[in-house]
């Protein structure tokens, strides 16, 4: 990857949504909503306090995250469509335990 976000920005790859509903209906591409779930590809170093002290990022590359529906800016890096957003646009990190409870 030839892109490193700066400060408190995060590069995210969207997770593909299902093509069928729970009832078995196939969803056409024009009706699909873009998922608000993704995997962190790269992170900046973090924000800085007024004193200059670094505030470390709460997320890291490889984390599966949830973000707001309209969060981020779409960018193309190495031919792949990704999102770049501020860390504060990320709502939370999905862990294996959280995914099991939601299911």
C-alpha cells in the first residue's frame, strides 16, 4: 500500500454486503446500501494536544470497525476504492465476542 494517512485519519476498506435477504430475495446492485462496516487498512500517528503531546489512535490496521453511513471520503488507492475518515467518525471496533452476541 502506497498511502499513509496523516494525524488522526484512518484508511478503511468497506466489507461487502450480502446479495440476498434473510428470506432469500436477491438484492440488485442499484438497491444495495453501502455498508457501514469495514476493515482498517492504515492509520495515521494520532492527533496532538495543544501541548504537542501525541494522542495515540484507538484503532489499528486489521481492526473491523463500524462507521456512520455518510462518514469518510471515497478515494482510489492502487485501483481499489477505499474510504479515508477521521478516527472520530468510527463508532466502534467489532470483536469476535461482539459478533457472536449480535448473531
